[in-house]
């Protein structure tokens, strides 16, 4: 005789429902916690006095905080991918690409200065610094960094 045979019929019917409900509520709480964490990060990031950005392993920008728009006038969705290069001074663009591409290929930190277009017009010198991001399995995921003006 199995253990199930010893349980009352009602409990045998309702137990899987209770277990499923418990699993769903744990999953829902985990999803809520993740959403709250992302919201907290974006809230903090958008209020920081510096540009914060994230790139993927292929070098494409996947996130820029609100300060990017405040500084350059370029909306974050326009800057995603490699659109941010449109704000780099023509004379600094090739070097910026070379420095970034080298750091991205090697998965290392970097720091460099270049001229960035200002929302008010003209260009100003900024310092960009990036640090590599790695998965728990040591796979290079891209960079996270800042632009300081």
C-alpha cells in the first residue's frame, strides 16, 4: 500500500493544488522582488550626477541612464547599440572606437577622455571608464561604466 492510499481522498485531491499554489506564490514573490530591484536600480541610476551605462558582449549599449540625455540631448533609445557615437566629436570618434573595442575584445577595464556633444551646443571633455561584467561562469557579458563631465 502506498502512502497516497493512506491519505483521505479530499487531501489527495487538494494537496497538489496547495503545492502548486505555494510554488506559484513563491515564483510571484521572486518576480515582484526582481521588478522592485530593477525599479530601485533605475531610480537610483537616473538620479546619479553622472552618466551610467551598460554594454553587452558584442559592444552594443543596452542601457544609459537619464543623465545621458541631460548631458547630450540624445534620448537613451537613440544612443542604444552604437548610436552614442553620434555624440562623440568627429576627431575623437575613431580613437574612442579603438579604445572601447580593444577593452571589449580583451574583457578588461578602460578609461579614456574624449569630447562629447553637449545639449546646449558645442563639445566638452569627458572621462569615460568601464569595468567588465562576467557571469558566475566567468563568461564575459559586456561592460558597465560611467561618463564623468
